[in-house]
């Protein structure tokens, strides 16, 4: 693991802690997944199985207040990197149970229709948030089938959205916060003098481009994340 990668992991944990986003800190450097997690990632029939395995064996660098978590791993500096965000899959099922209980209370006239609608309006659904993974692998590069740097969005492993950036843990962490925690992002930004987007842009500027040996001119003519 390079020093820069380790510093970026620690910076992500520190940022989460300082802004009251952190539920639990895990590995403060490049994560080496347990054998149990590696096996489960190959055989899991559902995302929930994989999530449960990671929680059981503490396979994360940091866990947020909603019990979603991040994994940051670097096997070779700017050559082999894996960054992942795992949302909590239980929020939606808990919300369904909450809705059913409220409906039963309404049927028993224990609450009014207005109170029922208020309960439902206050629910937080996270079932639409997918697992997000960023992979960088020069070893697996294949121009037509396997981009060097790419994103996996969702549980399906064969979808690869090409990128030309060598992302850092902190840049990935901030991007997820900006996309899926926009309310908290705005709140933190206001407290810090509207400089959060500047921090994000500064972090992105630290991310070098994938070299032409691993990102061809043909790939540059296709869609990719810059």
C-alpha cells in the first residue's frame, strides 16, 4: 500500500468522524478482505448475504451512521485498486414493517388518517441506492471488454462503466456523499463556509488520468466517466 492511499483512507474516516457521520471505524489503511468475504462475494445469491458477511467479519474501513459502509483496497499503487460503497439493505424491509404496523393501527382506529399519512411521509427509503464499486486493474485490461478503470453500479458484476480517473478513497467517499446524502452534504457545506464542493474538486484534481497504454484512443471515442 502506498502512503498516499493510506492517508486518503484515514482522511475519509477523519472527515466522517468530524462531521458526525461515523458509526464505526474499521481498518485505517488498505483493507485486506477476509477469506470468508471473498468466498461469499463469489457465491452470494443476494446482496443482503454479502452485506451480512462483511458486517460479521468487520470487512470495512468505515461505517456510516445508517450502517452503510465503505471498503478501500490498494494492491499496487495506481495499478490495482478497489473502492466500494455498500448501502444498508435492511432499511427498506424495516420501513415495510413500520408501514404495516401503521396500517393496522389505522384499521383499529388507534390513529387518524392524517396521523397515518404523517407517519408514512416521515419514512426513509434506501432500497433504490445501489452498491457502487470502482475497480482499477491494469492486469485485467482488455480494450473491448474490460476497461482498466471502471464502475460497477448495482449487484450485477458484469456491468462496467468506464472511467479515466485513478480515484482516491477520499474522492470516492465524497462522491458517494454528494450523490446519496445530499441533505447532509448541504448541511455540512453551510457549516464549513460553502467550501465542501471546493474540497471535492481539489480531491478530484489529485486523481491522475489512466495512461494511454491502458486507455486507448478508441475508448476515448466511447462514453466514459472523466
